C-alpha cells in the first residue's frame, strides 16, 4: 500500500504563470548541456567517473540568468532541466559504447562511428524521458515524503534561495564558497588527500586485505546530509559487508594466481605474464600491490551487480500497484472520449498548471515510433528484421523496468551514486539469455547485445536525471509538460555534441599511431574501464563462459535483507559501490542525525526543513564540489593547462614532510573540519 502523498505547496503556486518555457531559457540550457556533456565524456573515458551537472547548472542559471537575461525562477528551472541532459547522455554513452572496440576479433568496431553513437544516444535518451512521463505522479508526487531525490531537492533549494535572496542565498553560497575552497585545496593544490586509505596487508594473519577508504569530497558530505542517517547507514552497511567482510574472506581463501585469472577473464589483465591491472599484479612474485582492489574487481562487482538486479526486481514488484494506478490516472486523463483541450474546459475543470504532464498517448505513440526506427535504421545491427524487432522489444521492456528502478535509486541516493553500470550489466545478462534462448549465439550477435545494453544505460542515466529535474520542478512549482519538452530538446542537442566529442577523443596521437594503436580509447590515455567490462561480459555470456555463482550470491544477499525489513536495493547499491563512496556519504548522514537529535532534545521545529540552514549549506557543498569537478575536467582537456595544474601540486612536499600516513591524516582532519562547519551552520537556525 502506498502512503498518501504529503501535502506540498510549491514555491510558485499553480494559480500563477510566470515566464517559463522561453527561447532564451532553452538556448541557455542547451549551451550548458553541451559544455557539461563534453566534460563528462572526458572524465568518464579517463577514469570511469561522471560528475552530476544539475546543481552546477542551477547555480549558473541563478548567477548568470537573473543578472544578464532577466529570467524568472521557472525559466532558471528550464535552463537546468535542459542542460542536465548533457551529463546523463554522456555518461551513458561513454560507459558502454567504447565496448564496440573490444568485442571478439573487432566484430563491433564498424559500429563505433559517429552516426551509430548519435542514434543510440538519442533513442536511449528519449526512452529515458518518455518512460518517466507516466511515472512522475507515482514517484515524484505520491512518494514525496518517501523518496528525497537529494540532487533534485538541492536544485530546488538553490533556485528558491536565489529567488528569495537574503539569508537563503547567503547560506547556500557560503556552502558553495566553502566547497570551492576545499576543492581548490584538494583537486588543484592537493593539500587535502583525495582518498585516504587504511588497509591491512595481505600477509596479515588475522584480517588480510581489509580496507577502509573515503573519497572525502564536499559533494558526498552534502549528499549524505540531504538524504539523512537511515538511508546513508543502509548504504554504508553494504560497503562494510564487502570491504570488511567478503574481501578479507576471499583474500584469505583464493590464491593470487586465481584472482589474476579472473581479472584476465573479465578483461582487466591481458595475461598473467603482464604486470598491472586493478590491484597492481606482479607476475614475478605472483602477488598484488593492493589485493583488496583486485578482489573487488574480480568478484565483488559481480556479486553487487546480482544484488542490484535482485533488489531492482523486488522494488519493481512492490511498486507495481502504484505504477498501475499512475497509468490508470494517465489513461483516464487522456482517453479518446476526452477530446476537449485544457483551453476549452471551464476554469474550474482544468488540470492545475503544476499537474499538467504530456499526454500518455505521446508515450504510447513515441514507443511505437522508436520501435519502428530501431527496426529500419541501418545503425542497429541485426541479420534480419526478426533480430532487429527482438532488439527493439528488449529495449522497450528493459527500458521501462530500469527507468523505474533507476528513478527510485536516485530518489534514495542521488544521480552521482546511481549504479547505472550495474543495471546495464543486468540488461546485458538478460539480453544474452534471451538471445541464447533463440539460438542467437557467437560473435556475430555481440554488437546486438551491446546495442541493447547501451540504449538502456543511456535511458537509465537519463531517467535518473529526469526524475531529479521533475522533483525540482515539483518543489518550485514548474509545469511538468514544459520540463518534459525541455528534456527532449536537451537529449537531442547534447547527443549531437557527445558523439562528436567521443570521436575526437578517440583520434590517436602520432605517438599512438607509431605504436600501431588506431584508437585512443582503450589505450592508457583513455582506458574506458566500463566499456571494457561490458564487452567482456557479452563475450563471456554468448560463449557460455560466465561465473553465474557470483551473480546468484548477490541476488540471495539482497533477498535476505529484504526479508529482514532492510531496503534490499539501497543495501545492494552499497555492496556494489566502493566503500570510499558510501563512507563520506554516511558521514553527512551522521551529521544530520546529530542535528535532528539535538533539535528534538530542545523541542525545536523548522517550518520548512528543505530550506533550513543545514540543507542550504549542504546544497552549497554539493553544488561547489560538483562545479569544481567539472571545471577541473574541462581545463584538463587541454594538455598544457593540465600540465600546468599538475605543477601546482603540493602533495610530494607534504608527503615528504609528514609521511604518507600523515598526509592522509591531514586530509581526514580537513574533512572532519568541514563536517563540523556543516554541523555548526545547521545548529544556527533562523
């Protein structure tokens, strides 16, 4: 049974209609989408990471839009809605499509071209937005008090604070300034260590290769504060099980050569005679420099992917009644008998502006048109119309499922930590099983499976961003149909540039050509780790050579936690992600719990917690950290600027003076200091 929605009063009432879906807002948002999309392509190819763009764009919309364009809060919301599509599309494309280069005997290399990338990006992005239209009411409205959507809420707080001015804007910008200063010390000067680590050695007799690490960034601290203690605790619980339970156990039982063979099987190592790979394999000593990292890549990620898949299925089953109800409401509003337009209805009979979605008929017609396009377009691989139709059906079915799951996941933990790659792995597994069931095995069908996985990855990434945007709109009082139209525009414009950026970065340098390397992607310059993993999984599945035992272990771990009343999906996400990600998020949740406990003890109640000083400062931390990450990524595209930034680092001097342990301790103390600042700001209530 879904709980009745919490009564919500948007910042801009439904009775008011300020300027919203304007040409200047769309163009400005599209420009931001292009910039952030290009930055995400670079960062994702380089390190397999992406930076959320919604909050930075919201900050830019306030700072630039109101000063130079005289925009309203709803126009600023359209700017960030349009622009956020760029980061979502880019991360989905880069995490999967380079896999075409790594399929058996180069069977997919011909599909790694601009037009195929563009086609898959647009189709996947449109599916992600399209499927969210009928889900908005159930996920955003009816579960307003259940799903916090931290980045969507943060965006709304930024927009509202900018509109109100005064202390609201001041507190948010204080958080922004603190995060930018912290990021300067961390990402440019490297005074603050980026990932302090405590670890036991593999030779430890009692607890080998246990590891506690934290990516101590301001954005993770802010996200943790926004989502609160309960969710952040479940998340970190999954990470603790992995890094202080499963990894030490496997490190004790599994020989180094066996771990290395598993990494080779997954494509992380060329062979056992070649040094390197995750964990730093040494073929001479048959050991790893970092056994925990090796075990994580070899086994834990597969276990985590199985857990995320099972948690997703259980989540879908639980939400089916809500989804069905949402569809019924959508069909009722758009039935063929209701041919009157909103303008033709009497004023009292019209749907409130803040509840006007695009018609569900657009979802149905759009899905049919996308299916037809996948069947006829030459960019979609397939040896017959039947194979292409099978691909199209799988994309629509998996698309609906994982759009729902992705939207709920980001509602819990935010888009930055959403395990989209885990959902893509699940899609590849499911698609491969269907292909095997139809007898479609071997390298010929590897590109077809990757096409399905690529479009679902883009769809899931974009659905996560779309749901955050719709949450922002719900809080500020936007018109949903205008946001949905802006997202369609953002998807198409961003895809045009993302595909071009990928191909430009793939162009080999003279040095690479001299080594016989024809693609920069896949080289040391742009390793594309996620794409390599996707290709390896497809090859293993279609050749009947995958370790299902790890996937099933993860599925049953998720099932057990669901049985005992813990959110299986949140726990599974924590199991899949590195502990270095969930631990600093938990730190933010811990600060929030202390603030809430103290408020309860004093009997203090805030009228609007979302606009409390703690939330506003945390919003600034998320915005500042994300902005800094994007700026550094943009600057790093230019090699001379990148080298110039590298020359500013103080890490060698500090590590020499303090020792490596002392340097990391200094970073940990800086993060604790930032957490204390957040706590003090939150306690200084208006």
